[in-house]
C-alpha cells in the first residue's frame, strides 16, 4: 500500500512538473497550481488515502509528499518568473514603435543667406573692435543728405532716387546717416559699423526698392588712408574666406575726400577675367574715403585734430558674390528651393 502510494506520488510529480514547465501563460500556471497543490487538488486527494496506513507508513509517506510539494512549489515559482520575463519581453517588443515620434519630420528652418552674411559681417567687425550702431529707417533730409554734405539742388542727390514720406521724412537711401547720429552722440575715438536696410525708388533686374548696406566709420587722431585699406582688405578677406587683392580707384562721394571705389579680385575667375567681371579680373565691391571736413563740421569735430575713414557696401552684392548667386530677385522671392541651399 505504502509502496503503491510512493509510486503514485512520484508519477504525479513527474506528470505535474512537466505540465508546469509546459504552461505558457501566467493564468494557465495559476490554474495548474490550484489543480495540483490546491486544497482540493490532486496531491491532497492522494494524501486523503493516508488514513488507511499505519502511523509509521503515514509518517514516511507524509514526509515524501511534503518533499514533492516543496519541489513542485519551486518549479511553479521558477516557471512563474520565466513567464513574467517573457511577458515583459513581449510587451517591449510590441511597443517598439515609438508613438511619440513625429509622423512627419519637421522641416528645420535656417537663416536667409543674406542674414548669414549680415551676421558674419557684424561678427567680423566686432572682432576687429568696432561697435555696432543703428539709426532710424525714416530719416530727415538733414541726416540723409544735408549733414553728409549733399545740399539741396546738388547734382549728387540725383545719384539716389528717394522715397519721401507724407510727413516730409525720407526713407534712408543709404546707411551713411548713421555716421552723423553716432558722431553727434560720441566723440572720437569712434569705431562703429551700422548694418541695415535702405530704400531707393528703383526696381529692375539689378535693383530692388529695399536692400541692405553695411557702413563703417573710424575716427581718431592720425587716421589715414592706410588704415582704411587695411580694414577693408581684412573685412573682405574674412567675409570671402580667402586672400583677395584690392584696388582703390579714385571716385567721388560728397561726404568723403578723397573718395574711392574698392575693387577686389574677381571671386569667379581669380582675376583671370570672365563674364562676371567683364574680363577685367576685378569686381567693384564698395565705396569709401576719408571723412570730409564739411561732415565733421556738422557734428562739431575738429578736422584739424581728428581724421577718419568711412566705407559703405551693399550686403546683397557681397552675398551674391560669396555664394555665386546671379539674380538679386532670388533674395526676396522666398522660394524654398533657393533658400534650402544655404
Ligand atoms: N553711401 C554710399 C552709397 O550708398 C556708399 C558709401 C560711399 C558709403 C563712400 C561711405 C563712403 O561711407 O565713404 O552709395
């Protein structure tokens, strides 16, 4: 009888341990735990028959049954751990798709090429020790012309077609009036640049009614043309990121004396001559000169003591030459196929 029971328990153990290890879900495992080890489970059923045994046999079988129960409990526990792990792995695998990701990638904007050159120019002059100045875009006749030694009825006014406002102001035609504002407020030494928007009553393939300039002014004792050349040369070298030759051609501006136009080595043919530079090897890049004593007079700076240089350049032109852009209108059309290239 005892022997039979031991066999029965052993068989139960074999069958149930296999069943436990084959279970594939936590719910199944729980069912099996009830079925095998529960109060009304199979092992309990087997042990109910112990009553028929002698006390010694009962002790022996009881101990054996308890060992079996312990073993099976252990198998249950480790199977439970395995199934829980599998469950977590399944969950991770099923959520691999990151629903927090954007369905459509956002197009990342970037700075307009003109503004890139604007910012670069400001950075270069800052590093050269210049301050950044600003002036109003709606000027008076005095600042835009008169104080810059361009009197009314002077033919030099014809160089700039002007927008007038109903109140008698003018949209500044150049950044040069910032020179006057700065010199009214500050006395030498002065080193400033003024980048900004200017307006002219012009509109064709190579002119837009609104465009950008950068103005520079340096005033101190003993400033001469050599300083002007050095600063212009360094600015161009840093903007175009290459060594360039410059050439200063005599010219005329009412607010500088002497005045010059600056040419630089053609960036397209390196001076060999091409269509862009009309076979000259040179590109005109800015106007400049030594501040005219008549201008100093307007701002009460003694031209016997101080001297200075000034220059003004178009930022659209610099940007076009830097990036090889051949049509001014591209800057203002905001076609993303153009803008994406910078
Ligand atoms: N203001 C001039 C223009 O718009 C450019 C210029 C020429 C600026 C000579 C200067 C200068 O400061 O010295 O055509």
